[in-house]
C-alpha cells in the first residue's frame, strides 16, 4: 500500500509541478525579466571596476535556457514533495484528520501549504533579482529554514492538541489553530527582520513578483492536493467494489 501511495505521489507531484511551472512561466517570469532589466541598467550606469589579474568571466546562463529549466525545477520539486507527502499521508491515514481519503489529502496539502510556505513567506517574502545583498544570502537562507522548521513544529503541536481535545469538532479546530499560531507568531516577532530592498526599486514590481511567487506555490499545492485526493478516492472506490463483488 505504501509503495502504491509513493508512486502515486511521485507521478502526481510531477504533474502538479508542471502545472505550477506553467503558472510561474506566465505570471512570474515577466517580473523576473523586468527586475533583471533594472539590475542591468543600474550596472551600466555604475563605473566599471578593474578586473584583478587572472580573473576569468563567469559563464552566464541565458534567459531562454533559464525559462526552459523552470519546468525542470518545478517538476523535480513536485517529485520530491510528492514522495515525502505520500509517506506522511500513509502515516496520517486513519489516525488524524478526515476519514475519507480525498478529504485527508486536501486537508494535509492545505496544512502543508500554510506551515511550510505561507508562514515563512509572511516573515521572509521572496525577492526578485536585484533585491538582496549577496553577502547575506547564507544568513537569509538560514532564517527562512528556521521559519519552515517552526511551521512544521507548530503543525505537530496543533495535531497533538487536537487529538487531546475530546469535545466537539469546533473546539478541536479552535484549539489546533491556537496551538499553531502561538509558536508561529512568536517566531515572527522574535526573529530578525530582513529588508534589503534598494531605494527606488518599483514597489509595484516587488509586489507583483511576490504575489506570483506565492501564487506558484498555491497552484502547486492546490493541484497536487486535488489530484492526490481524487486518485485516493478513486482507488478506495475500486477496492470497495472489488471487495463487494
């Protein structure tokens, strides 16, 4: 059963990755092009620095190649996420959340989006090219990873609290949401803020890029949750029919 779920997660994750890649191509890449154009214009007006002896030019990847590689990246992302999701889903099935397979898949996908995408994004939103100091990329990446870990830990706490509450369903929902928000909000407040947007960078372009970035993840998790839930419900109905025959 687990092997079947993993294969299903890999294939549907790949498909959802391509769907998200299409969204990113049409809505995100034009903003990347605009940001790169601003960066190149700023570099052209700056005084060129002399190159040290023995310096070799870095090989730059052209934009058409980068855009084609976008689908490879989102496809690989979907494969990885789909496999991990299937394993987590197998552990949750029959223990936590909705009893029907499709509902559980949608609930798990929605929870994953909130925990590992939305919660970190609200503290450290994505930035286009020309935004951010290259020397601080390691520290910024570390802070983002910390927020992801906080989101995962908060989800585990919320599930544990929900399982301990024996009252009605709405009490469990309130308890779970509160248990999730407390550590997440604490992390938002305590972790340092990163603001490296250069002066004069168009606010509309920054906003559109961030919306497209978050939208790409929303499209992926929605597509994957719907596809995975539909496939699980379809498999369950088929098994029920075979058992009744």
